[in-house]
C-alpha cells in the first residue's frame, strides 16, 4: 500500500531535515528531489546538454559529493526552469512517490505538480534572513569561502527564479499545512509534521 508525503518549500527552510525525520519515523523511503536537479545541473556545468543529462541521470549521479556548492545550486535552479528537463525527471519522481511502503518527497513542486493527490502535503518556509544564516553556516562548516551577503543574494535570486518560472513555480499547494520554522526548533517542526502524517494515516 502506498502513502505519499509531499514536502515543499524554499532553500534552507528545513524541509530536508523534516523529510528525513518523517521518513525515518514511519519507515518510508525518502527522495530529496532537489538532488535530481542538482545532479543534472552539475553535469551541465561539466559541459553536457541539460535535456540529455536529465534523460540519462543515473543513481550514482545523486551520490556525488559536490552537489551542495553554490555553483551547483544556481545551475540546478536554471535547469529546473527548463520545461523539457522537468518533463524528463517527472516520471521518475511520480514512480518513486507511489512505491509500496510509503514515500516522502521534498522539493519545490511536489504537492502542486508531482503528487497533487498526496495523502499529506506540507509547505515549510522561514524568513529570508533566517534561511540565509542557516545556509551560510552550513557552507562555512564545509569550508567554502562565502560571505553572509553573497549567500543572502544568491538565496533571494534563486527564490525569485523558482517562484517566477512558468513550469511548476514554487508555491504552496492549496491544501498544504504551512510550517514557518523561523522561530521553531527542529524538534518542534518535526513533531508538527509527524502529527500531520499520523492524523492522515
């Protein structure tokens, strides 16, 4: 029996952390759909055609250790605005969502486009400044040479591009539970998500 949890939201809002916790709690499979676009973007940065890279994406592409850099994040946002790239990756995500045993998918268009019939939909967000600080600390911890200002600017540029794109723009599904994590602890945000899933099972 399948059960799908769709978790959307902008970068560094906490959706990945919440998704992994929900998947672990219920024994569901987890897919960070952003990695699909990051892996495609990384291959484009290496000189490949975006559409060809999306069509031939392999599991090992998602396991690369260079997918969290700012350059790859920007490339991912750009390829995600390409309707042909999105079409090539949609089938993979939909199939994953309906796998037996349950699945949690997190991204930007899961509840609106990929899984509009998901049993649970969440939209995780936080203020620009909170998200930028989280991402800055994360990148700094990885040894990347970044400034708070550059991270904030890149985050805002990405949000604007993701929200304005014609194909599957970033926005909450009408029936999604809104979770603003600006002033929430990780434990509280995870507890709210788990409570929503338990209520729908």
